[in-house]
C-alpha cells in the first residue's frame, strides 16, 4: 500500500437609512457539509442493483438541498462507502411516472440534459479544480475535468465504473471511482465531494401536451445555482490518513470498424479496439462485440485480451456475418473474473458497413443541370467490379446507367 498523498448577482453592501436608524441584514449561507466514509470489507459488484452487503454499512445521505430554493427533498437516497482501491457511491432515485425518454446513448454524450446522477470530486489541487462524473438512468456515462487554468476539458477520460437499473418508482445507480487517479494530484486533506440528482420533469398544458421541461436539482452540498460551485462542496474526513492501492484499470479508448472482407469463403469485418491500462497492475479483459444487422439475428464475438503494466494495445477482432448490410455494432469491455461490464460503447459504422448509400450533391445555389448523385458501394475488394448502377426519375424511367470499375 502507498499513502494517498504519494500517488501520482455580484454581492453588494446596501445601507438603508430610515429617519435616525440604520440597519443591515444578511442571510447566512449554510456551511459546506462534512462526510465520513466507512471502509467496506467486501467490494460491491457495480451493476446498479444495490444488493451487495457493503451498502448496509455505508454512510447514508438524505434530505438533499433543492437547488434554487430554501427547501429539501427526502425523495432520494445516496449511499457512500469505499475500499482501498475505489470510492463507491450508490443512488436510489425517485421519479414521477411521467418521464422523458432517454435520447443520449453513447459515452460522453450530453447526458447532463436528461435524468442523471452526478458525483463531483475536488482533489484539493486548487479551489476551482474538480472532476465530474455523470450517469443517466440507462447507465450511459460521461466525465469531464474543470480547472481555472484550462476551463472544461470535455475530452478528459479516465476509467471508472457505473451502472443503472430502472425501477417502477425511478432508478437505482452505482458509481465506482479509482482513488489512485482521483488523488493523482492535489492534497487529500483538502479533497471535497458533492453528489447530485438531476430530474427532468415534463411540463404539460391543460391538454396534457408537453410545453417544456423543468430541471429539479437535488444536491448534498448547498450549491446556489448548479454543480459548478466547488467552493461549496463538502469535505471528506480521514482521507489524508488512508492508504490506497492501485487496481488494474483497463480503458477502451476507441473502436474503429473496417470494411467487409472475405475470409474462409464468407463475409466478415474487423474491429480495431484501442485499449490502455492506466496503472502498473497487469490484467486481462474480455472484449465482446455485439453485431446487430437491420435484418437477422444478433451475433456476438468475444476475445480474451491481456494488458501488461501501463500498456497501450490495439486488438483486432474479426466478426463473421451472414451477409453484408447496414448494422449496429457495439463493443463491451468485460472483467475476466466476474464477467461484469466495465465499459460499453456504440461504434460508428455509417461509413464502413452500409453496403449502399447515395445522396444528392447540391446546395441552394446548384441548378438542376449541375446537380449530381453520389453513390457508395462498399463490398470486399473485387466483389464490386462490374456492378451496374441505374438512377430512375419518378415517372421518367431510367435516367442514367453506369458500370462500376472497383469495389467502392
């Protein structure tokens, strides 16, 4: 074990004079809260279910501040515990029956616009520096770092875990953050924390037609307007004295799909998966590719990948298909020992796996005689030679015919 510290409206003053008497009134701001985090003896499985015994001994947070008001809400419950590798935060969120559908489904998309929970952590580096970790009610994650020097770093990524499960009354969620990365900079004695539940409630008119949305933000720390107030975050007791260990931290940095090819007499495509191990602890993961064609059954391919200390690696995974065509592809990183999903992302397949696409290459200033149609045929090399493309006009029959000379 290593000690945590060794790891890498503008205010105005107004005086009222009434006859010979002067008085000044000022509403006292609530003090930032303080939190003690008990260490659990058995780590939870981050699956969003909140069924692990460790949550029974966790610190419980209720009666969250409703941001922008002087009221509190007891609708939600937050649980906080830790071991020497991870900080664990669980949420039990109540939602009204009338809910908006989730529309952001990819990592680092704008999940903050929808129902979500948020853990914000200040490492004690400077007053304005903090990390934000968002998780929506379908388990889609996003993270970012803020500092006074650089502002928002939206492409900042570290490996962390999160999962959510929707219930009849709302949803439950679990988040796990690695201590070794949270404390890589700063002073743990000055570290701060906040947890937030953001609920987006549809506002409907007298005809029950949706007119707008209302954000209801419930915060543990007494922020005045939003989560972007690290000076109001709560403090963490005993963190400077705690020793931490670095876990194996694999991270999916990206995935790129290639075009179709022919292997062993059948069609397939390859997925190049970029992986990085953030620590010096080696380990192994299972990479699972889920192939879902527009027509036909879902197919899965799994490949075992090992990562040495601090290794960066690109693993190529071959995915056989019955026939080429438009499809949805997602990739998962699974923990080898338990099969738990560590990370999941959709892969952009629009330019590689759609066999045929066409569009009109024209704009507002293009005359009809100058407009052209651009067609893409994506087949394995040699398979596209000699194809005939025909363009038909409505009620005019075939307007043009062209024979291809290659595969694309």
